[in-house]
C-alpha cells in the first residue's frame, strides 16, 4: 500500500512538473514575443514557416493588388471633378435646364459632389492605412493604435489624430487635414450656382405697339364760321391734366406687350402740345394810393392785381393775354396764353414807398402758354410699366396753318415732287429746322408719303381757340381766367380752377409751370389715342417684345476649395505610394483584433498582460476606441495587472520570412 501511494504521489508530482514546464514554455514564448526586458530593435525574429491562410495572404498583398482600389477611387474623384466643371461650364449664362423628373442643376451637382467627396475620403483612407504602420516603425504607445485606426471615421477623430501627431508625420497630417476641411465642401459648392434675370427677344409673333399720329383734326359741334366747341375727349384730357396730373404719365396705352417687357429702340414722332412759362415778377410795377393803404400791381400788357389791401382786394388774377415777354423761337400761334399776378400767403401787402418797380414789389407774376409741337420719343416697357422719354421737341412751323413735312422721312420720290417749280422745296430749305412748313401746298399733300406730313386740322384749331380764348363773347367761363377776392388768402373766393392753383396762398411759380406741362402732356396723349386706326398718318410705332428668363451664373471661385482638396489628396496619395513602392503594403488588414495576437504569419494567439483603464472617463474613452475587455486572459491583481495603456509601448517588426510581428518594446 505504501508503494502504491508513493507511486501515485510520484505520478502526481511528475504531472505537476510537466504542467509547470508547459506553462514555462508558454511564458517564455510570450516574453519572447512581447519581451518586456529584451530589446529586439536591433535584430529580427527567427523565420517561421509561412502558411497559406487567407489572413496571411492579406498581409502580403502585392503593390498593385492593394492599391488598385485606391487608384480606382482616384479615378472616380477626378472624373467627378471634371464632370462638375463640364456641367457648370455648359450651363454658364444659360437658362435653367428642363430635365425629366424635375431634376435641377443644383441636385445634379450635389450628387457629383457627394461622389467626389466620398472618393476623396476613400483615397485618404487607403493612404492613412499605410502611414499608420510607418508611425509604428518606432516605439509608440498602445493608445496610438485605436486613435490612428478611427481617424478616417470623421473630422472629430481626424482632429484627435492631428493633435497626436502634431507635425511628426507631415503627409499623414495632410491627409487628416483633407478629412477635416472636407466638411466645408458642401456649403462651398452650394454657392457655386447663382441665378440672375435677363431679357431676350421673344419668339412670339407680332410686335408691341404704341400709338402715334401725324394728323389730328377733331373738334366739337360747329358754332359759327371759324369756331367750334371742343370735343369731350380733349376736354376731359385738359381737365384731367390739370386736376389729376399724376394720371397723365400712365395714360398712353401699350398694345401686344404680352410679357410686360418691350423696347422701342427706334425714335418715333407724333404731333402734340407743348407748354412754356416765364417768370414775370421783375416786370411788375406797383402804385399805392389813399395814403398807401391800397395798391395796384400791373404788368406791361395791362394785367392788373387791384385794390390790394382793401376789403375787396384781389389775391390773384389770371388774364387772357400775352405780351410781357416774347414767345420762344418758332412759336407763331400759341394756345391758352395767360398772365398771372398773385400775392403769396404771408407776404406784405404794400411796398415801403408809394411806388415799386421791376421786382421790388411784394408780388409774383408769371406768363404761360401752350403751342402745337412735334415730339420725338423713345420708350421701353419694364414689368408692365411704360417709360417714355422725350428726346426732341420742336414747335410746329407755320403761321396761317399747322402743316409741316419732316425732312428725314421723305423718300427720293418725295423730294423729286417737292422740287418742281410750283413748290421749289429742297433738302436745303429751312436749314435750321427738321421740318418744312407746308401751308401753301396743302393741295399737293396726297403726292407725299403720308407718315411724313404732320397736320393740325382746322376743326381742332377752331375748338382750341374757342376753349382758351373768349372769341366773340361765346365762352364766358375761360379756363384759368378771372380774379380771387377776399379778406385773406385762406378765405379767397373766385373760379375753382384758380382757387385750386392758388392753394390758399401756397402758390409758387413752379406750381403754375408744372400745371401747364401736365395739361400739355395730357393733350398730346389724347391726340395720339383718338387717332388710332385713322389711316396711314396714324400708324403705331413698332417695338420688340422681350421675355424675362432666369439664367445661371457660375461663381467659379467657390470651387477653389474642391480643387485644393483634390490636389492635397493627390499629393498625399502619391507621396504615400512612392514611399511604400517596392515593398509589400500592409494596408488596413491589421484590424484592432490583431493587436491581441503576436502576428507571425501563423495567426497564433499569445495572451497580452492585463491592462485596465484609469477611472470612469478613461473607461468611456476605451469603449469608444474598442479597447473594452483588453487582456481578459489574466486575473486582475496578477503580475502586470497594474499596467495601463500608456505604459505599454509597441512597434512593428519584420521577420526574416517577410512577415510582420507586433512586439512590445
């Protein structure tokens, strides 16, 4: 029995010895792989027989076999950039494209930018997978590995690695900068495409038209020989121009301007009415009597503002006369000539002496009249609003009639006819005028181009004479004639038109001039409108219709960031490829899981010492980096159990057979 028990004890002792030897062998291999005290920096590990496993194959891919994906990503990146440039260039200053499924240019460019950005980051990822192992060619902290491995996940991790490197790996820093700056690519490219509006000739048939006329001969019912009442249309125009001047500018109708944008580039002429006013204040003479309490103020024509200062004194007068100043050159027969004298509100009623002359009197005066004229315009319609510009205006020549021929309109045939002995007119006739008076040759007008003849007919002359002039006592309520009386300006009484013009004593010379201008413009518009469709003499002027279109403007400077990132990516990738040329790239085959094995090409597992995080925040950081559970093969508290990640230094070491091992240095 004793021998049996001794035999069992020996076997047990022998078994224990064998187990200890096995553990010792394992420990020696671990120390050899992660030699805590042995320096392997100056020698390579002994060769080990290679295996044909897939894992080993990944670690020994040839140069092209690894980089073809990166090269393909470069092709996609450059192709996307060229596609963006080509697409934008083809649509520069062109209308918005009309594509199926309502795809817009912005959407298409955004898709290309996504492809560009994704390809760019893929290329950078391939490069960083190589610079990672360059970083571990020297002894580094184990925490560098997950920081490097996650750098391509986004700009936050890229910034973390940039802080880790701090310029120690220039090209890796370039690649990381691409990841960070690429965040701004989307907002930058959104600014590339801008829009602006432009007009272009419309393909719509027809032209826009504006009324014009070279002949006007409308009047009211006949009163007697040489006298007619004014027609209601012209009467409404005169009163409208005086009472509501703001409506005159929009009174000319535009036809067929269907887009609301039209241009009348060719000047066009029409018969019309013009006005002229002169400040006569310096021509007023005053005389006071009854001890200076009452004064009369007169103009050279006899227009008088009387009994100023008395209870029935006048504040304003409008007289149907003219003569205190000459007419402007070319005007031979005016209409509606008036002389006005007034005392503005707040003005002293009497001079300092019993007489005053030539501007020293405390009153104001003006003389105004209208005359038939030939107006030349250009015009355009913008957003439905007509803008008509008067480029030239000349009084209509003639004394006994209002008929004239425009020189630049006449054809060679017209000039041949006019040069016959009965007329004897040539282009040199009336050299200082664009028009030739044609009063004595009215019977010959059918032989001349109708559009060249401008004529104010007798009916119109008679009606205007009746309205503005008290001819034969038939018109007892002349327009803008009479007197305003009263104790003070605010309580003056008299004709309504004068009261409106006087404006409770706030009248000025410019008010009177503006009123006459507005009346003349309203009469011109009425002449043009009332003769629409009245033969060749009233053919409308033709204008070009334009439509507004939205065009694309490419702001190329906003693509500068994309160009910069592409250049940096190519520089980074090219430099990395050159640096590893001639050696088998490791690439991203080393995942974090390989950190737990001694990489010898066999895939043999060798347990690492237990590592633990220090505190809550470091545990949270480890979890984010994938380090949770590292070194679970040993019990906490055993040898090495107090080491932290920062305490462990690792590096890559190449064996004689070309495989790589991760060793502890």
